[in-house]
């Protein structure tokens, strides 16, 4: 397989050709730095985003922007050490600025590949701003845990409000064993306490140890299979996006033209 096409490795002379060959597409992996229970390293989310996008870049030949290692992790509170959280407004503006700067280099199809659940809201806001400011920029927000039904089912197998659970533990056992404390996994299980709740409570009020799910059931073999699904399904989605055009050609700024006979 080819090596990933890393933006950081390319020169200013090479990037325009890279983008021209892939309809102006680029991947932006987005993760987080946050506690992942007593058994996983705090870099789990950005390690996963980076690994998935490297594989997809290699397969689809789409340039990959440098991975964003911080995210909106305020819900993890300050009960456990290790979380470095961005304010959601700051994160929205940061991703907007990254997208705009990438646009000036020729990006016209930007895939935001998110590996941390609560990044979704600020990333969606950034998407709204980018497509409103750059009329010919298309932006897709893809969450790695729900990229396909089979991937979603694996993540939600042991909890609805999962975190550092069976799926995430298995992924790190397969991809980054240095992040895994195997001797801590057996005692790390903690149940999902969010069923039937009206409010969205922070993790300090829903988990005893920062975990939601059953990491004790994880295995490296399961993680390798799940990662393969994620790469395969995201690659297929990206390839579809390389040929997509808007259903209608109308400019964002208008003006609207009356329909015949109106």
C-alpha cells in the first residue's frame, strides 16, 4: 500500500498538484487529550483519529492535514488529571481558521474526521461558518465511531454513553499498546448510569473512574477488526465525496430567481 499523503511532508510546489489530483480534497483528523480511565492513555482520541486518517489517506490518496490533538472535553471535569480541554467557542473558531487557511491553498472538499464525541457540536458550527464564507467549499463532518452501522454497533455494544469502553480499549490494544495498562483493565468496568436522565451530566457525576462500559471484555483481535472496518468504511465515504457535486448550482449569496410561472 502507498504511504499516506501528509500535508506536513509536502512542499508548497507539491501541494497544488496533490489537491488537483483529488478534486481539492483534504482530511482533518480531530481528537482530544483527556482522561480515559485508569487503563488508557490520555491521547487515545487523537491517536485514533491520526491512525484512521493515515490509512484512509494512503488508500484514497487524499492529503491529510496535521492532526488536531485537543478538543472539547469540558464534560470530563477536573476530577481526574490529564484532560486538556478547549472551550467550544475557541474550538469552533480554530477549526474555522484551519479550514479557511486550507481553502487558500486550494482545498475545496474538507473532511473533518472526528474521534471524540463531544467535538461534534463545535465542529458542526465550524462547518456552518466555513460553507457560508466560502461558497465553493464543501465540508463533511464524519465521526469515526458512527462512520457505518457496523462500526456504530461495535462502539455502543456495552453502553450508550460509552467512554474508554470495550471498543476504545480494543482499538488501542491493536493500534497503540503503549497506551494500554493491561493490569488495570480487569477492574476498570463501570456501568452506564445515563438511562432515563433528562439532563446531560458531566462525567464526574456519571462515572466512578472515568470509564463507561466494559473494557474487561476487549481484545486486540477485536480492535484490529474494528479498525479495519473503520478504515474501509471511511475510505468508501471519502471516495464517494471526491465526485459529489451540490444538487443545485445556486450561489450562497443569491439572488434567488423566480421559478417560471411563479
